[in-house]
């Protein structure tokens, strides 16, 4: 009889373990892929922006301006584009950090110098000021009380001086009586010796002498007492005067403390430094502001205001046209918003240094007759040496035309084109150009005005290509 093969009855666990390991690794891979896809979906927007910032071409943008034909053709000479700025502009900030509890302005508010634009939380500073005021009132009362005591003490001096004089007069009288009493004693003694007088007379004279001597001693003690009282009163008066001087000397300290408390309270009020208009409200009630904007959750200013009386045009004039700008000479200003309304201007100042990268020099041109239509940061074009009042009579009266910078025009298949920006893509548009002057061309066909164009487009820029605008 053969023995049973027990080895064949054993379970082979190696195959099961290998299958379980592959199954575990398979689940782990699926979980990793799911997390990766979820992360890509969650952060798809920033990833897309990062990819676009690297892959998309960066372009500069200009605008097709629509203006009257008269404004486009009546000017001559050097010209440059710029923006309206204010030479007097201030971002109003508090002198101390705090939370805004009151905002009295909004965009467009007209404010006068000294007006309170905003207030910060200041209950503790106001309480400190009240405490100093209370100390000043208490010190004022102390000074008044000390002064009354001095006056009362000083009023006692004449009376005490009179007491001294009366005591001295009484002592002098008793001294005279003492001399008389002494004379009577000597006389009574002599009469008794001669047998004329009696012992009783001598005894009476001696008794009178003793009485007068006692009265003189009392009078002299009265003099000493009156003088002592006068001396003590004078010392008390000097002490009261010293106390009053001390109380009065503390008053300037308290006044200085009050001024410091008032100055601290004033720091919680943001006031307008000049007459002007608020162009930007930078903070709201409840926000924390700091003088320098330090801190991630703090703002640096509460509002920005501009003195509209100081509006002027800032232009970057190419160095090749710098000779056309002369300080004090006239210029004509055309606003992009009101192209058919020229403004008379005058060159105010020319910067003493040039921009090496741009080969330009900054020039400021002020308005001769500013009006309510001017706004900071408006686009403008300056034509130097032109006077709109002299040319308006001959200016043609016709429909507005569209002007584009020559730098935005490229030739495609021998025809002029511009690249119009539509969202984040460009479209090549064929145009028919007219007159060219001062770096700009009149567009007869193809544009209606207001389109955003690619300025100085790269030669490889293609129709329909997506692009990126700086700081967008």
C-alpha cells in the first residue's frame, strides 16, 4: 500500500500574493491619476495663464482716433501724443494707523482746503484729551485757590503791623511811667529821711513802681508777640506764594500735554491739503489704513484728489522734434475724447534730461483756457507752434475722419493693413489711407474709429494669432 502524496494537497499562495500585489498597485495608479487630473482641473486657470505668458507674443496697443477733418488737417508742425496730468495731485493718508469710521467723499466730490475727507477710530485719543482738559481745569482751580490764600494772607500784614506799632507805643508809655514811678520812690525816700514824709508814702511809691514795672514787662512781651506774629505771617505768605508759583509753573506742562493729545487726535482726521476734486476713493468704512501702507491688510491712502486748476498735458517728444518745443511758445491741444474741439496751450516746461531708451524728452503743456470737460489721464495730442484760434476760420467743415499712427500700418501683399485686437486675438484688416502728417495717416476705408490696434506689429504676426497685452 503506497503512502498518500501530501505535497499535492498544499495551497500555492505565491500566485495569490502576486495577483493581490498587482491589484493593489493598479488601484494606487488609478488614485494617483485621479488626483493629478483633479489638480489640473482645479488649477487650470493659473496654469493656462502661465502657459500663455510664456507662449503668447506680447504686443503694444494703440487706438484708432476719430476726429473732425478740420482738426486733422488744419495743424502743421511737430506733434506728439500724451496724457492730461495734474501738477498738483495728492494721495491723502492718515498720519497714524487706524480703522476708517467715516468717509465724507466719493469720486467727483469737490473739497476745500481743510475739509475733513475721512475720520479714523479715535475714542481713546478723545478720552485722553478729555482727561488732560480735566487736569487743566483742576489745576486752574488750584491756582485760583492759592491766589485767594495769598491775597488773604497779604491782607493780614497791615493789621499785624498795626498791632506791633500799638504794642511798641504801649511799651513806650509804660517806660515813661516807670521813670515817673522811680522818681516818686526817690522823692518819698528823701522826704522820709528828712522826717517830712511818712513810711506809707514810700510804700505807696514803691507799690506803684512795681506795678509799672509789671505793666512794662507785659507791654514788652506784647511787642515781641506782635512782631513774632508779623514775622510768621510774612513767612506763611511767602510759602503760599511759592505754592502758587509752583501751581502756575505746572500749567504750561499741562497745556503742552493737551496740545500733544490734540495733535494725536487730529492725526485721525484726514483733511484736504488744497482745493480740488476727489478722483479716486481708495478706502471704505471699516478698512484699516496706515501712513505707508505697511501690512498685508492695510491701505496706504483713503482718497486721491487733484487740483483741476493745475491740469496740463504730459508728452514724450522725440529728440528729433525737440527744437519745435520752446518754453512760453504756443501749442494746440487736441483731446481724443473731443477731437473737434482744439484747446489753446502754451509750453510750460521742458525736462532737463532725456530718456535714453525712448530717445524722447518730457514736455509739459498747460491749458490757456481750461474747462469742465478736462479729466486727468485723458489722451491728448499736442501740435507745437499751432494756434487754433487763427486756423479755425479756414478749417474745413466736413465729416470726422479716422486717424491711425503710421507705426500701426503694415504692408501685406503690397496693400496697407492694420491688426485689430479682438479680445486676445488679432485680425488683419485692409485699409485705404489718405493724407499723412506728423506720424499719423487718415484712414479712408476699413476702420470706423475707436478700434484697438497693434502698434509696431512684428513682421511674423499672423491673422488670427492670439497675443498678450502687457499688464493685462
